[in-house]
C-alpha cells in the first residue's frame, strides 16, 4: 500500500493536470483554482523535491499561468504556455 505522503504528492501533480484540463476546456475559473491549489501544495516540496521533480519550476510556471489568465483570460495563453517539464 502506498504511503500517505506518496499519495499526497500524486494528488498535487494531478491537481496541476486538472488545472490544465480546465484551460483546454475553456474554464478559466476552474483553471485558476486548481493551478493555485497545486502551486501552493507543490511549493512545500521546493527545497527537497521527490523523484527529481522540478517543484520550484512547476510552482513558478503555474503562478505565471494564473497571472496571465487573471490579466488576459484564457486567450492570453499560447499552446507553448501549456508545456513545462516535470524534472530538473
């Protein structure tokens, strides 16, 4: 059985993925909520990221997406904005 912390890490990354799904489906409110929640929770791993995940980069990327959506809506995003790297 997986540890609670292992499951929690997966949940945080899943929230990031669901935030992107909201972007692709045109739901700006849902995208911002999930991206913000994921960034806040992933940030706790920034100093000691598990499995080589680029936690600090993911947090910065999610927050950049949030800012762009809040300022210009989903139309402010390009396809390239939806791409990042999970590993350092």
